[in-house]
C-alpha cells in the first residue's frame, strides 16, 4: 500500500475505527432527531459527503444505525444469509477449517475468528463440527468481531443455548490471554465446550496466536467510495441534500478529490466508467494477510461480488426487496458487491490467495451433494423439502450459486498445494 493511500485511510473521516466511532464520540444530537435530519445538518455545515461516510452513518450510527439496535437477519429481517438457509453451509465451512487446521500441523491452540457473525448461526454450526473432532475441540477458542450489542446478545444465546448467564460484559476487562492483551467486551462458554469472546474490532483480537478467519457477507457492508468517469476525467460521487426536494441526492465532485487520486490507483480503470472502491476492505484484508504471514493460519472470505468487472452495484435492501439507498436512511441495509480482484491485490505477495470460485463450485467441491444425501436418509417429509430447497438456493446459478464467491488466503506452502473447496473432487 502506498504511503499516500495509507495516510488517507488512516486519516479520512470514515477510517476512524468503527469501534471508536460507535462508542467514543459524543452523542451531541437529540435522539428525537431523525438520521435524515442529522445528515441534512451535517451536509449543510460541511458540504456534500462521500458515499463511504454516508454508509457509515446509515449502518453504524450509534443512535440510529441500521445494524445497531435490531436483528436484521432471517425471514423477519431485511435479508437472509446462507447459514440461515441450511445447516450444510456452516457445516462445510467448519469441515474446511478442520482440514486447514490439519494441513498446518494441528496446532494445540487456534483462534477461530469470525468477522460480522450475524445471528451466530454459522459459528454454532462450525463449533458443532469441531466437537466431532476431539483434538480440534480442545484446541479451539472462538472470537467474534461484532459492533452491535443487540446482535452480540443474539449470538450469545445461540452459542450457549440459553440466555448466557454468567457472561462478562465490560470495556475494561483484560483479554483472555493475559493483562497485556487486547480487550474483549463479552465472553461465555459455548454449549459445545470452547470459550467464546466478543470484540468490537479485528485489531482487538489477540495476536501471536494461530488464527483461522471467516468473513461471510462482511466485506459487502464496508464503506465504499464511488467514482464516475466524465469528459473531464474521474470524479467522485458524493451525497448532497436537495433543498428544493427536501431529499438526499447524488452529485459529482467538481474536481478530483484526494480519494480519487489515491484510491483509483488500486483499480483497473481502462474498461470501466464507474468504479467502487472500499479502502476499509483493503485495510482489513491487509491485516488478515499480515497475521497469516507472521503468526500462521488461514482465512476464508465468502461474499457476493465480482473479479474487477462490475460498475455500479451500490443498493439497499428492506424486507427482502430492493430499496432506494437515499430514501429513509437507517431503515434499510446498504451494500455493494465485493471486488475480489481488489482484495487479492491488497492481500499482497507475502501470502497465497486462491479463487475466487463460485459458491456452487466451493460447496460441491466440499461435498454438499454427499452431505445432502446423508441428511435426507433420516429426515421427515417436511425436513426433506427444506433440505432440498436449501440446497437449491445455495447452489443454483440463478439464486446464490454463481453470484456468491469464495476466496482463501493462506501462508505460502508447496507449489502443488490447493486448499479443499478450490479444486474439483473429480
């Protein structure tokens, strides 16, 4: 990463760590003020804001952010994720982790770290898989990076099978591995045995430990900058407030912004006239790569995205339907397709990346067909219908099978090594 890029990421308004933003800034505005009014006041005072800043405000504003105070997942939320569709998804990811743990010598201590754990369903499925391997079960601790207190409570109930009595909830308690370690704000013992710890930032998760990272539908929610090619060159797309319509609107910067100069260097611009860049995603994947290189381990990233060929993918979802991103901010999820070519580039050459491959390829390479047949043998008629329906939704090209992609990050190993899921079983 260039010094200019690092400076902009570290010092830009959106780069202030979500955790500091969420828990450290003053709540100077009244709870009676809507998020739209708050944005209007901010734009009026300082001018149009970047799409990245808009996304951060909408998604993790400490008082009115979309993710902060409600359960947004599942059939009653605004979207449903693969782990919620079928247990097979989390089970196969768990098997992938067991295999990679064995490939690196079955270390006696490994942290399984999930970024953005949703309702805790995949972590629960993975821990259930680990419980079938006694040595793995004794080796693993689970570490969840979650900024939403509401979702953290839901995850805890899922992983303990209860209300989570006896949990620790503190911002000042020492980390689980010594007084000099980073801090967690919640912990519990899972119903499968391994301890679980919650953090507000990846940087808080202890280092100097072998870790396996999973990021499922995490990168798509990170803030993006949007750029449009014009006859005068590239310009950044900004969010303004239209006084005549009393609504938010997109505008173009009159001249190249600092972000335009810095971030477009990281992308292939020849074939596209509109580009979305998430510097935040670049920073996260670089931290994953740095940890894997220095401490060992591996990472698996799963998200809907492309390999550097799509343009305008920024959109909103509300009640499982598309929703205008500028209407009723805070009421809908905001997301953009992940550029896997950008993640691969930002991971650097000190680690080895594999993929992206489609979700259909990954799950079939991991044996989802065999697992489906095993589950069908003892299933009721209703359960059989659900299993088959879930299988089709996860793997069908016209549903999730082609749109979702998997990317793996590993330490450099032998030239002939390919991780499970990224090579055909045939």
